[in-house]
């Protein structure tokens, strides 16, 4: 039964996840953590971190990892968990595949049409909003800790966040190097 829910959930996310993988993160969290409780917020945060570090689109990587973890958490074997990851991955990709085939025939022909340009003008702010929602989803106690409970972890998390932000934004440090440096800082400081 979980496989049908996985397919339905990730098909819906793939269908309405405009703006790419980062925009999908808030949709994924809303479904798998809040609605179905397949995974907890800490597991979701770990899945997002792994999905960012592995090659490929983050939305697809997240679907793969969530499918595996959700089925494993439901008490199934690892073989069924692998099948769950396949189902979730296929479901999140399938709507885009169908839409791209349908749209590509008409887009090149009508891309300069005023109605098409108006639709894309409306979609751009929505995509930015979805990306902002994804950033806010990741600003939780699992990533930063709680100031009331463990102020040391909270302060260190804020410093690592600011160092990563300014390092990649202002000093143009390679993101792969930044991931390695932040992981090393986390290992040494926690």
C-alpha cells in the first residue's frame, strides 16, 4: 500500500514542483514529514544534505532517498526499500517527462507569443517564492539547534551558515570545497 502512496505523492510533487528540485523540497517535506509521517524532520534534513552532495538533481535525489527511507521505516526489508526508491524516483520524473514531450512541440513555435510570455512572467515570481520556501524549510532546529537547549550548537551553526554563505557568495569558493570545509568544521566543533 505504501508504494501506491509513494507513487501518488511523488507524482503530485513532480507535477506541481515548478522551479526545480530546490522548489520541490518544501513540497516533499510537507508530504513526507508533515502529512504522512514517513520520516521525521531530522531524517529529512539528512536526506537533503545527502541529496545536495550526490550528483544529479536534488529533487530526484531526494525522492530516491525518501522512497528508500520511508519504506524501510514502514518495516519492510531493504529489497522493498530499493523498490520504494525506484517508485518515488520514477513518479517524480514521470510528469516532467510527459509535460516536456507535450510542451516542446508547441513552445518553440509559440515562445514569442504574448500569452506565453505573460505566463512565464507570472511563473518567475512563483518560482522565487518556492525557492524561498525551500530555504525556510531548512532553517529548523535540526540544522541550527535550539538556542534555549544548546546555545553552543546554535551559535556554531550560525557561524558555519554565515561562513558558507559569504564564502560562496562573496569569495566565490568552490561549493564542493565549501561542503568539505563545513563538514570538517562540524566534525571538529561538534
